[in-house]
C-alpha cells in the first residue's frame, strides 16, 4: 500500500456494517432458536453463566486489547516502509501470546468449579448445586474456544491493517452458525441437550477465527515464523500499550461479565437468560453501527497519526461520531417505547412464553437509553488507541466501572427491581462517553464535538413521528384477533420498522441533516453509483 493512499473508510465501513449486521441478525436468530427450544430456565441460565468463565480468561489476558495495541504498531511499520519489521512483530507477538493463552486455559480447566461460584455468586435454593455442576461442565467445553478468539483477534488486526475487512467479518457469523448447529442438531444426541450449543460454539470459534483467517493471511503474503523476541522495540511497544488494559477494569470490557454475575441475585429460574436476551437486542445496534464503524475507522486513524495528518484525523472522527448518533437515536427510541412488542415478535414461540416476554421487556427498556452511548464509546476508545494512548481511556473506563459498581450496590441493597441493573449500565455508558469526549478534546485540539450534540437533538426530533407510527402499529394489532399470532407480530415488526426508518430518513432529509446522505450513499453503491469514499 502506498503511504499516500487515503484509506477507503466508506468501503470499509460498509463491509463491516454488512458483516456485523449479518452477525447480529444471526445472533438474534440464534437466541430465537435457543428460546424456542429451551425457553428461559435454570438450564439456559447455566448455559449463559458457562460463558462467563471463558470471558474472565479473555479479559485477564487482554484479548480485546491485543488487536487494539497491535494495529497501531503494525500500521506504523507497514506505512513507513518497514514491512519486514511489521511481520517480525506479528510473529513474535503471536508466538508469545499463543504460549501464554494455552497456559491460562489449562489453569482455568483445573479451577473451573471454583470459578463457577465466582461468576454466579447469588445462586441459592435446591437447584443451586446442580446449576453449578452444569456451569462447570459447559465451561470446560467452551474454554478452548478462547484460544481461537484470542489468536483470531491478532489475525483480524493484521488483516484490518492491510485494509482487508471482509474475512474478519466472517468470524462471528461462522461462530453463530456453529451455535445454531449445536442447538438444532448436536443437542438431540446429548444427555444434556443444552450442552450441544457449547460444542457448536467451540467448533464455530476455531473455524471462524483460526481456519478462515489463516487462509486469508496466506493470500496477502503474511510471513510467520516461530520467534520469541522481547527486545524488539515494536514488540515491547505492543505489550506496553496492552499493559493498562490488563490491569484496568474498563466498563466496556467487563460489563457483560458483571451483568451475568449480578443477575444471579434476582431470583434465578431464567432471569440470567432474560438479561442475555435483552442485552443481545441492545447489542445489535452496537455491533452493526458502533463496533463496525470503530473497526473500519481504526486503521485509518492510526495511519493518519503515523503520517501526521491530524486535520484528516479530526474530520473523520467527528463525522463518524455524528453518523453513529444519527443511526442509533431512532433505534434507542423504538426499544424504549415498545420493548414488549419487539421481544414478543422476535422470541415468543414454543418454549418462550408470554411470561418470559414480560420478564425481559423492562430490562430491554433499561438498556435502550444507553444505546447511542454504547455505540459511541468504541469509536472514542479507538481514537485514543490510534494515538497510541491506552492509559487514559482505560483509566476512565475503570473509573466508570467503579461508578457502575456503586450503582449496582445501591440496587442490591435497596432490593430494587431487575430493570434498574440494566438502567445503571445505561447511565454508566453516558458517563463514560462524556469523560472520553472531554479527554480526547484536550489531546487533539480542534475537535468540534458540539456538532455531535446538535445531531443528537435533531435526530431525536426527526425520529419521534416514526416512533409513534411504530408504537401505534402494535397498538392497533393488540385490538385485533390476530394479536397472538406469531406471523402477524413478525409482519407488523417488519412493516412498521421499515416504515419508521423511511419516515425518519425523509424527515431528517427535509431538516437538511447532512447525515441523511449516509443512506443515499449506501443506495448509490447498491446501484453501482459513486460516492465520497472517505466519509
């Protein structure tokens, strides 16, 4: 790649948005199948808690931080004519971390029973012992998958730095297909059917995060050799950038883990599964818009910093933040005002009952408030990482975590309802974005964050008619004899959702919101038209 080549951020964003949209759709289909087959029960709670132990491992060895620390360093060598050094850093980091992660997995296998009681400390009653045994059993099945996730993150980071976005997008999709296959096929041959999804998750993780990326790496001429070199300045920089994340407790990294842990204090019998179902729906826009935009923009921001093009850095960061706000505000409003109809249309069939819907709806409403902020934080985080500054965002993320824990303590002491735990997460996400915005504004002069706030206000106004249309459509359905028909609810969800989106687009365009051009560019690309590739 030429050093002067402007990164194709629009194309990257489109690819990542499409792949993560598919991933989130498959994720929701996965949860629909799990709900239909198993409902919300102690068994599904155990299945969900089982993933918390691997999540601890992934966080402790800074799985999410590896690619964030690696991409800026790899890009720095790659875009300054030092490709040989770039591949040497890749080889050394891959070798060191493969050994380290394998040792951690082996240790976790030994102490899984003890870890099970840490990830679900609030379980009680006659079924608690059996639930802990199920958590231990399924955790040991999915623990090896963390090796695939960890090494896959490094492989994906390398592909991102080379502006290859399609293959990394396949990883989560193959993983979801593995779980679906485990639920639909493997579960019927096991004495503990719910464990079929654990086996599917592990196989899907290795296929999507190791096998396919290695094939892609060979295509781009990747060079790996077994080497352990702690003295190379690039290797040392990667681990130095990872350090703050390893020792920090940044809210985005631990939120899902804490959510599962604290859900165990709210009575069991499906409550952990309800939290997971609600969180999955909240995570859909986060993955499609927040994470996809962050992944797409990260290599470009790193390149801008390496080439000292800070004017382009500022412009691209603010444009991306405004686009994400524009896309997520209407989604947040829909989830807030109509959580029960959305959950009912998506999940309520076979073993997933109306009671499960009513248990989950308040949780989704609590999560909805924070949707735009959860989507903004990965972009702001990666803006810091592209500056090779991991200390400040992780410090702020850790501070937010303690604020969140303080709110959770209040929820538990006062014995507040379960939805307040979800709402506490939303409040914490708002606090985190406020602190990140203020901090990066000090590091990079000239960032015009006021325009992001104005976009949020105008987007809220533009989204209100569509939100009313969406809510009204389900109110009309409730008055008819088809109110309990699954097909009718799905049809209304689809038609009302699309109508709401188009109404929002036309109103925002009439309000001269520049972000409305996002849809126009997407439509032009589908028709083969041309558009500004750097936005």
